C-alpha cells in the first residue's frame, strides 16, 4: 500500500494512503493532520488515488504545496515513488512499496544508538 512518511515534532510518521482522496492540513477533519507546522493551512492539499495512480492538488493554501521543490497550483500533479511533497515547512515522501524492516527505525532505536555511541 502506498504511503507518505514525514517527521513531526521529532517523531517519524508513516501514513498509508488507503482512501481515494486524503486531505492534508491542520484542521480536525483532515486525514493527515500536521498540527506542529504553523505554515500549513487548515485544508492545505489533497492526495488523490485514482486506481493506483496518485496525484496531489493544492486546495488554495496560503503558502503553497511543492512537489520536488516546484510549487504547484490548484491543478492535480502526478506523484511517483520517491517524490517529495512540501506542505508548509513539512516534507513528506511518497513511497509505493512498504519500507524494508531495517529502514523502519523507531525513535527509540535512534535514541538508543545515539546514547550507546553507535550513531
């Protein structure tokens, strides 16, 4: 199942894109809520899943939505495996395949490595 990964308040998050339309923003009614980023609009953008083809659409946000560093306008822009979305100051990576177990390092695991001197 395709997913988005991002870091919020020092915690790595992974959200599967299970619905045909998934909204991103700070409002209570969005699918992916980015409360720690004040540059994100209440209803910032949406990710569309049209039969396994994914796209992102800005919904009139104040600070814009960027795909691989380029600002998009209200039209839908296709996204592919590895593409980076920037919503406010938050970067989200679009991934098609599930991460390998060694790529899914928890915050606890990273802290343990840091304090053991293995960073």
